[in-house]
C-alpha cells in the first residue's frame, strides 16, 4: 500500500513492517501541524500528528535550564481534533513550566501556549493590514 496523501502515514497493517513507528511506539511520520514560539534562546514547539482518524501531540521545550520532550506515541489517547490535541499539549506544558519559579518567569511570555484557549488570536496574521 502507498502512504495516504494527507499525512504520509501508512495504514496500521503496514506500520509494523514499514516503520511508521519506532520500537517504542513513537510516531516517525512528519507532523500534520507545528506550533512554535521562540523568545531568544528559549522555545516551545508543539507537534500535532494525525493517526487513525484522530490526533496525537508531542512537544519540545527549552526554557532556562529546563529541557523536556514528549514524542507522540501510538499508545497515547487519540483526540478528536487538532485543536483538542493542541489544548491538551498546552495544559501539560503549563503544568511542567509553572512548577519551577525560574522557568515560570520566562514561560509567561509565551502567548501561544498561555492563551491556548483563545485560538482566534492566532488565526489572522497580525502583520497583514
């Protein structure tokens, strides 16, 4: 079988033989959507993947001395939409970043993650007028 045109991922019967997942079950396909925000050397990147008609998320964080990464895994709970996956990723990232004072002071400047429940803020390009 060939990859699906939208995601590049193969159907489940080919996954184990053709390697859409690594040996730990982490997705190896390119993400459907990437939401990234940088402030100097600090960054947060949320990766949204489409899988089996639903969506999974992964993320990469580097703020102050904290470095965290979560890969989207085939055993994770599948969300119904990319917005739901993004919302769950933001909640998890907020919990991680708000736990350390040194990280929290920098984290509050990350608008896309802090205001995840106000998606309409990010639908228009603020530079277009």
